[in-house]
């Protein structure tokens, strides 16, 4: 793709007149598709702009909310606002696995692995073949149960016992 096309998604000077064939700026679905395209190519700043414009044109679409939330967390570090947008999108359309994927990723960025794991599992229950969610779960790793199940996982005794058994290769 040419550099000229990529630059289209950068913030443009609002004083410049619109070009006659510039339909992408008025069609929220085209903006959404462009945002997903850019996000997959790690052009998160440009994707953020596309999703902002899409949501401004159609503020009820949960997909736009979810992807805008993900990009806000990635680009601007606004994880609280991102969580709010992603959670709101799932309330509206709880049957889309990609919304769960985005929320799970935002939870991971905020350091909440437990919530991320739960959300990824819910997304996988909708689409058991979703490779993106499977990848995220795999990346997180599978945790072994605590050595002393009657104590909290974060207990000092559980941590020490787990490390000790790992060193002896008994676990």
C-alpha cells in the first residue's frame, strides 16, 4: 500500500476542503474496516483516528466502541476509558467474540490477568475456533493449581511451596 494512502488516516488539517471523492470520511463502516486494517498492521495511531471518526458518525455501534477502546489503551494508555467502552460494547452485543478479545486485551494491559482470562473464556465459548482468543490464552499460559488449595494462591506459603516443588521437579 502506498505511503500516500497511509497518510490519509493521519489527522488532517481541518481548514483544508474535503475532496469530492472522499467517501471514507462519511461512511462509518468504511472507517471501521480501515481501522481494523490499520490495527492489524500495527498502525495503531492511524487506526485510533479511524475508529474515533466512525464512532462520531454512528455512536451506537458496539464494534466501533470496542475497537476505539482497544486503541485508546494501546496509543494513549487510557485503560479505564478503554475498559468502559469495551464493557459497554459487550452489554450491547454479547454474541461477538472479537468484542471479548478486545476487552481481554485491555484487561491484560491494565494488569488484570484474572478478568482477562475470564473474558477470553467467554469469547471462546461463543466461537471455540477463534484463533486470536486461543493465541491470547496460550500467551497467558496455564497456571497450575495452588499447592495448598485451602490457602489463597497469593499466600506466601503457597508461593514458597510452589517454588520449592518446582526446584525439585516434583511439580
